[in-house]
C-alpha cells in the first residue's frame, strides 16, 4: 500500500515536517535483492521513480536515519527462519 499512496504520504508529511526531513525506502528488506535509498521529503516521489523502487517497501521517516540507528540495525545478523 505504501508505494501506491507514496504521493499522498509525501503530501501529508510535508504538511507537518520540513522538506529536508530524512526518509529511507527499503525494498524487499532482509532478502538477497534488498534495495535501500535515503532521501528527504522533498525528493521522495522523484527518487522512488528514479531508483525504480517497488513494493514491498518499508518507509522509514525521521532523524533516526541521520543518527545512524538504521545503519546499526542493518548490520545486525538475524538468522533466517525456514
């Protein structure tokens, strides 16, 4: 649903947050074909199109991105369940 509503999500967030507010899109998280892209609210939709990001995605919004929280979490090894 996130990607089908990405324009609405961007519009609503821009009503409450500045254009330079950080956003990360994680496509196919935890899978071998995972893609990540960090951007800001002003460029969100444009970057989604430019980098061909498609569902399923996780949209992370906020300063945790610049505080390296997401970088730390992405380095944690989680065993795959079969």
